[in-house]
C-alpha cells in the first residue's frame, strides 16, 4: 500500500516535485512477489520522500510534465524496463521537468539516458534535498555536466539502517551475486541470522529449519558448480540438515523453497540431465522415516550481472523452461522427502532483455530500447542487424549454443 500523506503536516509547496510510479505493466514486479507500487513504497523511496523539505506527489509517468522535478526510484533492472515501456506509452513527454533517477538498481544510465537529467548511484538518504537543489556529490551524475558519462562515480552506501530495515548486504561473496557485490554489509544490533524474514535467510548453513515455511538458496545443481561460483553449500551440508530435520519426526510438513540458478556458462541441456540426476541422488541420501519435507525449487536462468566477478561471462539463451519441463518437474519422491521444480521459470526473452539493459551502451541504446519494449524473442538475425554481439566491452552475447542445437 502506498503511504498517505498526513494533510495536517503538509509540507510547503515551492517547486512542484513528484515521485514517479511505474505501471508495472509487464508484471515483472508481481512475478517477484511485489506489486506495481513497490518502487514508490520501498524503504528507500519512503525515506527519500520523508526527507524532502518540499511537498511531493506520487504520479504516473505521463504526469511528469506538470512538475518541475520528477524523482524515480530504480531498485532493479526490471524498473528500467518498465520505465522504458511507460515512457513510450505515455501520451505526454516529460516537458521541462528535471528527471532524477536513483537507487541501488541505478547501475547503467544508458538505457534511460535520453529521458534522464540526473542519476544517483546508490543510496540518497541525507542528500536528496541537496540533489534537488543541484549540488554535486561523488555518486551523482548530471547530464549537463558530463554528457558523455566520462566521469567516475561511486555507488553510495548506507551508513545506517532505515526504520524497519533489518540489515543490508550479505557476508557471502557468491560470484554471480550483484546484491553482495554492490553493498557494504550493515546489520542491526541484536540481529539473528536464520529467521525467515531476514537478509541472510538464503545461507543454507545458517537456516534453522522448522515445520511450515522456509526459504533458502542452493544456486547450483551440483557441488562442483557451487564451488565454482563460491556458493557455500555442500552436498553433505544439504544432506545433514535434511536428515537432522527429518529425524525430529514432526507431524506438520516442512516446506522449503530453494532458489536455484540454471544456465551458468558451463551448463548445457545435456549437463542439466546429468546434474538433475546428481541432485536427485543427494536428496535421496537424506530420505528415510520422519518429518515430511517438501522441497520446492525455483529456477532462474543465470544472468551475468554488472559489478560482479561474472559480469563478462557469456550467456547462452537456451529455453530453460522447455528443457526443464521436458525432463519433468518432479525431482524426487521418497519416504519422507519430496522435491519438485516450480513452474515459474523465466524464458529466454526475459533474460535477453535483462542482459541487453545491463550491457546497453551509448550507441545501441535506441535499438535496445526498441527491443526491450517489443514482445518478440530476439533471433540471431536480430542480433546481427542491431550489432548486439558486442556490448561496450562487456563481452559477448551468444546467439547459439555450444551443442549446435
Ligand atoms: S547469493 Fe545469497 S548468500 Fe550469496 S552473496 Fe548473494 S545474498 Fe549472499
């Protein structure tokens, strides 16, 4: 729900300032368990509005022209995607409004470059009024001062937790994880690892299994893959925790949702079949009489994210959804333990758009904008036509796969 203003404490209106709410029209937020208001209702977005000394209205993209300054929160690459769709669909442009976009998801300016005036990299708490006034900061890019984006900017870190925030960052250093690579860890005093709703819940070794709902992440189908990406989850660690919990003999079922990544650069449809068999045999080792355990695996295709050690990796656009469905989503069914793969698996188009936005540069931003707004899966011809094979030094975007299929 969007926070309502207390009209008795209404701030003075000087310049007209608005906070932009994306329509979330592509359903990205909903698929991530959020709704379209999440970009305006996140901890950071609420803190920014509370800090502003001038009144701020929440409006959709096509109302920006009625304001002097428009603030946009970007917490993930999906918000850039939704914004590109909203901007193209808006009946009116931005008029004379100065558009300021920022947040921990503001990592590549180029996709939104033509619409933006100012980008704020990282957290803006404690500086938003200065930014609106035009002051300079090491984490703030202004198009008027640096139109070629030639300068160096820092990703500003939080120095304290916001009300309601339990922690930031993660002690892990998984090589694919942008979350940990762009955030300095900060946790509240008295913070306990292992609770379902905390930031470290996905560290398997810290998870305290209980009957009911649990969430964690294995992020690799085999121990070999997990070692390769520095994910601290071993096969024996999986078996030990499941075994110990099963032995409790609880009457209520224990559900464990595990996040998994598929399609690392060394994975192919053939390796998937072998890896699935390996995962099945690991789970089987933990089975026996006792508490019923239901493991629900959510697979997400690997995406080489900026500012991670894997940012320059190749990406193979297999249709992992089809590959997984073809092998069947049932992974294991034994005496007490059952494991299956959830049907929500992103298709190649979602991944292609994510990679395109992450690797977008100055010269291909308009083509990438068109592609991101389109509903077609890019073909090899499409890539060649738009010169997508090379993305500003970030590496290579593969259009085939190493098995030649
Ligand atoms: S993937 Fe999870 S455990 Fe690994 S660094 Fe990121 S947040 Fe931490």
